C-alpha cells in the first residue's frame, strides 16, 4: 500500500487550491474607504474617520426649521348669512303696476324693483303742489300787513297756519307716492318672487328678498372654556360640512356674554365672497387656531429619543452633527412644534437621523435655499457633498 504518498499528494493539492482562493479574494476586494468622505478625526461609534462604519457618511436628508406658534385649535360648526340681508315688503295697498325683479340678478342701490298703481296719489301730490305757493305767499303778505297794522295778528296767524298745513299736505302727498315704489336699499342679489303686474298687494306683504353676498358672515359658537382662544382679527377657515373648497376669513365680532343656557360664546367671522362661491344659509365646518406662544416647526421624523429625552440632530456652524435637546409643545400628523436648542433656520436631519452620531459631517445647504427644501447626502459608495471632505 502506498497510502502515505497519497496523503502527501492530497495535502499538496489542498494547499494549492487554498492559495488560489486567497488570491481571488484579494484581487476582487475593493480599495479601503477614503477617510476624506466623512471628514477628519475618529467618531464616537468606533468606526473609521467621521464616525461612519467603514468611514462612509450615512444617507441623510436635511430641512430648515421653520417659525411657528402653539395655539389652541377649535373645530366647530357655523351657519353663513349675507353681510346684509333684508326681506322687502310693501308699505301700501294697491294694484301692482310694474315688476322689475329678476331672481338671482344683481341690483344697485336705488333701483326700482316694484311699483304700485299711484295715479290717485299723484293727483293729490299735484293739488298740494298747486296750493303750496299760494298759501306761502298769503302767509308772507299777512305778515307784512301785520307790521303796518293793516291786518290783525289773528289774521296773520291764521294765514301762517294755513301755509304750514299746505306744506304738510305736500310732504304727505310726496310720501304717499314714494310708498308705492319699492327700491333696492343697497347693492345685492335679488331673490325669488311670485308677484306679477295686476296682482293685489296688501301693506306688509313680502315682495322679495335682497342679499349683499359680497361678503359672507359665518356665525358659530365656542365653549366658554375656549373663549380666550379667539380674538378679533384671528384667521378662520371654513369648508362646507359636506366637503369641498376651503375659504379663509377673519373674526370680526365676539359676543359680550356667554349664553346661560348653552354655556357657549357666539363668534362671527367674515369671508370675502366676490365670486359668490359661498351662499347664505349654508352650514360650514369652522376651524381656527389661536396665536399662542412662539415655537419652532420640525418634521416628526426628525425627533429622536434617549435617556435625556427628545432631541434632534442639527448641522452646526462647523458642518457637523450636533445634538439639540427639545421639548414637544404640539404634534400633528407630520409636524412637531418644539422649543429648546433649535431656532428658526437651523438645518435639521429628518431622514436617516437614526444613523447619525455627534461629529458626523453633514452636507452644506445650497445657496438661497427656500424654507422646507431638503438637502441630501449620498450613502456609502457614493460621492459625498459634506463640508468636511471632498473625496472622490
């Protein structure tokens, strides 16, 4: 048996194969990472220079912290009404002679909307106009005669009383004619009417409606506990209860007392309505937020936690990551309002913040960056835009 020789041959073959495999691994392995990609100096994570594993910068996105305020938000239901609204009624009784009402059309102040037959009233007006100058001249003549004692004081007084009576008759005749004509009291949109020429109209009968829809006033009520959260001039948003477009307005009136039955305070907000998109009588979902205390707005993803509490990573003056402790004031779906070691304009890491450590080199913001615009840094294997290393 030549078993020892076979064993030697097998061992030699194994060594050759192992050496070949080692050569393949060494030739295919990439070059060592360039420390300039992540800045200089060792990081706290035990990795290469800059603190990243293998010396590479983690993929992060930065955004500018924005100014904000923490206020109380109220969501209630309100009902809209026109800025001015009136139901036009007849002051006199008679036959309708003229109707100038086109429902839904705009009218101007002073436009004639309806006229009753006023022939009898005009006859009385002409009679009063004819008698007035005669009575006035007679009163003046008797006043002169009284001065010369050609007429008694009693005659002069009677002539003066006749003159004043005629003057009152003239004014009454003019008013009677005016009562039989209905005019638009202000600019607005005319409503529906069923009155036609020839109809008999009684005093007090409603003719139509007139609404000034250039602005819509929405009235709503807030709980007495929230009374101090609403101020004159505060911004209010309104949306139809069924959804749709959102309208912006401002608080224009606040009631002086709380309703003792509902324990609520009535508020009025006015909305510009030049395009007539909002209609009187509609129900709106109202939302308003009080001004509150100043704060800083950051994305919710930027928030991190440790034993000391919440914090964010921000880009320091040297371009490296700094831990900034914050306290949470208010949270929404995507935004967190905070205060602490962050101020408006600071560049905050909001994506990849879990891979950041103190001292990491972060990308510089581009020139004239707009608030909310993010800055990205490529991950391992990519070129870095960091301020500390321009490795290629």
